[in-house]
């Protein structure tokens, strides 16, 4: 599955990707992205992982009342909400492999803590080389699973365990009409985020 996140997260279908608009919307809501990715992966079997792609630290989260909270610079409440979801993923055996598109000192420190909590991996890359990193990481992960399986069964032709992934990508998206930021009130959380035109 694919989850796009900005102020809120959305589950995206591959067929919808060409129609995702790329206008600016405030917020990097990793917490909501992780929550939706966990829900997608809960229906799968096999090895589970999240491939997170982001260019910023978490600046938004969903509050207990369902409202979106946004603050830049990030506040501890948002960091705590994000790490709470990371711990849920870790308990469910879901690894988070993070690809950072911007290596600010704050993002690096945040991702280092996330990686330590979850035992996933982190990579610094650029938009131009991202595909190469993701492909190499995927192939190496499948090889390690194949090697582990052969060691346990003694068979060279043992199949690899199924790897189930959710791609969770931070995107700056918004309305196609060119408006940069809508302050329309509480309903904006539903109306904003990764906007897809069907």
C-alpha cells in the first residue's frame, strides 16, 4: 500500500499517483501516516516493513478529539504522538526503513531516535537517487531472508518469506487550483492533505 502524508495522511492507490497534486500544504504528519500504514499491514502476513520517505521532521499529529494539530518548529506533543505510533509498529513487528531527502540536524536526530526504537534503518538520499536506494535495500532484504531460510531448512532452493511493504511518503500536496493554504476551519483536516482527483 501507499500512504501519502502532509498535514494529514491518505491511502493512495497506484492508479491515483499521476493525479496527486503537488501544491504546498503545511505539515508533516508522520504519526497519521504510520497509523494508516499499520492498518494496511495488519491485513497482511509475512515480513512487514514501512518504507518512509520524508524531507522534514514531524510537525503535525492527530489529537484525541480528531483535530489536526500543527506547529513549526515541532513541539514535544507532536514528537511524543509520533513515537507512540512507532512503538505500536515495533510491538507489531513492523520495521521502519527511512529515506531522508533533507539531512537537517533536527531530522537526523529524530530519525536516529526512531531507528533506535524500531530497529529499522535510515538512509540519506536525494530525490534523484531515491529509486536506486529503495531497490538496492529491497533486494538486499530479500537476499537476507532467503539466506536465513536456507540456513534453517538446509535447502538452497527454499523460497523467501513474503515481504509486505507500505510506502509512507511525506509529500507537499494541496488543491490543484493554485491556492497555497486554506484556513477554512475544522473541516480542513478532511479536505487537505494528499489530494487526489479521481
